[in-house]
């Protein structure tokens, strides 16, 4: 695969804020503990991107989730899912499902 101009590459859904936090939380829920690099790769595989430096955006989003008790930091750069109340999990699942459908439609 060669170098492709940005306008000719696949269109990716750009995540930020609550959408990014929810997608990352569900990724940890589905696949267990992950590093920041693994989470960035997972976002890319699912057709998502983030603004700015991906590692900082992911770390910032996870820090927010840690403060809410939904994610635990195991060590520098490694995170796992924590307890999520059922109603919150239901809301996250539905939001992420809608985002994934939208990302697939945009490809």
C-alpha cells in the first residue's frame, strides 16, 4: 500500500468527549486490560480517530473515567474496566452501538 492523499483515504469518525470515553470503556469491557497503544489500535480498527495526539486524547479520556470509578489504572499506560452500574452500562452500550453503525456507514 502506497502513500494516499488524505482526501482519498477512508473516512473515519472523529471521537471526542463522552463518545470517546464510552468507546474506550466498552473496549476495556469487551477485551480486558489494555495499554494506551492497544486502545488506539482498537479505535483505528473500528473506524474511529481522535483529534490531536492520540495517546494524550486516550489518556485524558481514561483519566475522566477513572475519576468516575468506571476504569482502573493498573500501572502507567495500562488500564482495565472497573464496576459500571447497570443503567450506566446500558446507556454506554447503546451509545457505542450507534457510533459503530455510523462509523460503518461512513466507510
